[in-house]
C-alpha cells in the first residue's frame, strides 16, 4: 500500500493514538481541498476554451479519466469500487461546475 510522502504528518503505520490518526486525516483533507481547488481551476479553463456548451460533457474523456484513476488506485492498493465511486462523484461534480462556469462566461 502506498504511504504518504511530502506531508507534515507521521506515517499511518507509526500512529499510536487516535490523536495521531486524526491529525493525519485532517492534514490529508487540507491537502485534498487544495488539490481540488486546483483541479476545478482547470474546469474553469475548460469552460473558457471549449467552443460550445455541448462540448462540456465528454463521455469518452470521462471514461479515460476513470480508467486512468482505476490503474493508479490499483497501484496504490485501493479497491477499484472505491476509486470508481469517488471519481464518478468528482467527475459529475466537475461537469456540473464546468457547465455553470461556461454559462457565466458567455
């Protein structure tokens, strides 16, 4: 299983208390929120660049992203069902966000 790197927390295998565990989870959540903000910046860019509203929903790209993530998740030791569920929510939320950004920019 992949272990965390480059984050100011102790590795999960070294946690001895729930305080340690919760501190690690809280830091991971902070990092995830920052990364999501960056990812959604790319959704704003896509909304600006795409030629028309119909181009926002791109099912082949959605499938490609999910396939890529499934491979990465498997390599990291995560269950396929977990990555599928999380990315389905993330992608659909991203598409909705992109539609809103597209509509606001036009």
